[in-house]
């Protein structure tokens, strides 16, 4: 037995809210069952296991809501794609056992996704792991994991979408993960269902009870008497705050002097706005277009990009939509574009630098965006801009693309061209850029200013957007916007940090772009600031 001592861990909020309950450890020992497959033919055994896993997933689809069905449908589509299992069957043909062949092939795919710098692609690795383990369970005759009792706090390294969907959340509960991503399918499910979730906590160890605060990212394991005494009033206050935030969602936000504060949303893929009303926001402040450039897949063509941009912009119903051009490079590989041999990928050929070095792919994206801009209020935003010459080169390329489309007789419009301010050099020299707007990317701006990555637990405390140096750079950007009379917004995680909202407003920011689930809470924070 271990001695229960209160421990407090801080991670990243993936879904807001407060929850408390007994701990359920994800990935505990699984019970065994009689092997379902006795065929000595390795290829046949794997095919039967894949078919059995597909049967499981189809059955699960019938039990979940539309959003859950879409996510399980994503897994079904991946499992039905023969390219996923091709490597395993090749290994079996070479004499490798089906279990080892399948695990090795899927582990390699998962590694590709997990090594992506983009949170969207990192998060898809969990879906592949879910598929891997489900097929392995049928190959080895191992039953799936036990279901968590209602009201539990699930803790572990990761949580599979199928486990989340099969959990009874009617009595509350939450999710606390050692790693994980706020962009994962499970995080999307948690936000849509109001289930508090925290990721990136680091080693969790053992515990019997937990209090999870999805607002601050803090998880208290085996809380002591003082923490438990404050739990009931905290839960009551959280319930009241949630109700008030829900009331504010579809209302405009104002400061006490009547200044309108735009509250826009960030999306990493079309799934983020499925089931969400555009009435809650003033537009989309950031569309991460990386969802179109999946690792290991061919580059998307102009028509597929055009269709995706049109669909997202149509959802906004006349509100402005800002598309960030491909932010690839570093350890976010894109087949046919990136170079895996860089010694320091975070300081290498990434973002706009990569797009300018690979102008053929950049032109395709700009063509699709300028065509879509004929029909919708679209804006283009460039990532990882460092020096004015980069912006000028991109602007000239956009002009050339528009001119080419006009010569072809293709309808197009040159949208406003802005830039992410996420490099200290860009923040310090913002006045020198001929951008139509600035958007502060607080995640990378903090990372590069503090020389600390947010996903490395040993330096996570340094990755703090409230540090005076980071706030000063944000203030410089706001000041540049005032001088040049162009809009300035913030679209990084700091915009959804309720503790930081007053400081951001104090800097003069009047446009905040946040995940859809945080809109009501951010409006409540603006209201509180206005009433001080």
C-alpha cells in the first residue's frame, strides 16, 4: 500500500469545468478471454481480427450521438484503408507473426503522427493507437479494458475515443492525462459534453481520489482535508459560472466604456464547428489549414482545398474567416515539402519560410483561398513571419496569383493579408511590416521568448504567457497596430486563459480568438473586467 499524500499537478486545459471523484486508471491489466482466432495462417488471422474490430466499431457507432459516430466513423475509414495494413501483411509474408507485424506497422504510423509539431496531427495518433489495440485484442484473445464506473476521474497516459464514448458520464467525472492534446478527438468530445479534461500533467503515479479543475489545468490527487472542505462550494460556484457563461455565449461583449470586444473562434478542422452555431462568435480568427496536409498523404490539390475553405467560410454565415496558410516544417512533416534532416527543426525551415522555399505548393493554396474569397469574407494570415522581406515576398506572390487567375478568366479576390506575430523579432519590429492585420500567436511567442517548450514538463513553468517579457512584446504589437491603424488580435492559448484575459484587455487588445468551448467563459471574463 502507498501512503495517500496530497499532490497537485498542473497541465493544459482541454475542456473547462470542475470535477471530483474516485480515480480510474486507464490501461490497467486487461482480463483474458479465449482466443477468437485459431487459424495458423497469419494473413487470415489478421484479416479476421481487422474484420472483428470493424464489427466492434460499427456496433459502437449505433450507441453514440452524431459527433461520436463521426469520430468512430473516422476510425472505421482508417481501418478499412488497405494502406494502413499493407506493411503488416508484407511483414507476415516475410515470416513475421501477425501480432508483431500489426503492432510494428501501426507503431510506425503512430510515431509519424506523434512526431508532428501540429497538435491536430499529434492527436490523430490516439485514434491509431485505439485501432491498433482493438485489432490486437482480437488477435491475442485479450478482452478490452474494464469500463470506468460513473463519476470517475479517468487518469493515464492517453484515453482512447472508444473508451471515452463507452463511459457513463451521467454522474459527472473528468479526464486527467499525463500527455494528451487539447486538439484530440477525445478533447473535442469532452468539450461538447461539458466533461472537464486536463492534458500534459506529466507522471501521475497512483491515487484513489482526484479533484480536476479544467479552468486552471490543476489536478489534485488524494486531496487533503482542506481541499475536500472547499470542494462543495467550489462545485456550486462552478455550476453557477457555467450557467452564466452559457447565457452570454450568443451575446456581444463590451467594455464599460462601450468598446466592443470581438470574441472569435479558432478551429483545427471542420470537426471543431460541427454542431456549433456561428451565432456564438464574431467570426473565425484562426483556421489551421494543416488538417488538409496529412502526414504520409499526397499534397491536397486546388479543388479539394477550395471546397474545404468554402465549406468553413459558409458556416460563418457572413462573418470574417481568417485562414492561416500552411504552418509546416520542423517536426511537422508533410510529404513532398519538408526536410527530415534538419538538426534543429524548431529553428529551421518552417511556416512561411517553408512556403516561400516551396512556392509551387504555396501558389496552390493561395489560388484556392483567393477563389473562395469571391464568395465569403476571407482573410489570409501568414505563419512564422520573422523579417519584412518575407512578408513582402509572400505579398508579391499573392499579387501574382491573383493576376494569373484574372488572365485565366477565373473569378478571384485578393483578401486582406496579415501575419502571425509569434517570433520576438516580428513583435519588436511590427511597425516595419506592411501587414493588413496582426494576430498574436501567444504559444510560439512565449516559447521563443522564454526558450521553453510547453510540452516539456521540466521547463513547463517557464512557458508562461503572463511573463512581463511576453506581455511587453504583445504590447509592442498592439502599439504598432494603433500607429498603422490596422487590427490586432490574439489567437493563441493565452486568449482562453481566464486569468490572463484582464491583462490582455489592459494591453488594449479588442479581439480574442479562442476554442469554441471557451467563448462563453471568455465573455464572462470580459464582463467581469468591465465591471471592476
